[in-house]
C-alpha cells in the first residue's frame, strides 16, 4: 500500500503522515493516528505499541487511584530487583 493510499484510508493528509513517519518537526504518532493506521492496514486497533502506550498514559493521568497503585507496585518491583 502506498503512503498516499494509507493516508487516505486513515483520513489524514499524506504530507502529515509522511512527516510523522520521518519524525520531521518533532512529529510523533499519537494513539488516534496509530489506531487509524492499524485499522487501515486491517490490523487490530491496538496492534501498535504507541496506541497501547497512549491508552495507559491517558488512564494514569486521569485516574489518581490507578496512578498511585501502579507507582506503588513499580516501586516495590524496583526495590526487590535492587536487593538481588
């Protein structure tokens, strides 16, 4: 599939998609763009890491309880690996 065809399927401009793919002007693929590209390619919407990462970050930012539980768990894991 060409870049133009993929951009059309994902409902974004070819120039924008090209800049994101090349990292021009600090452009990065956000979760919504990644979802659209995955679906345009016939893949599950959460196929790419960037979508899953964005989902987790959004949840952590909006759910204080989740953020604290995750922090506590990661801190414990870090401490247990440091003590080995």
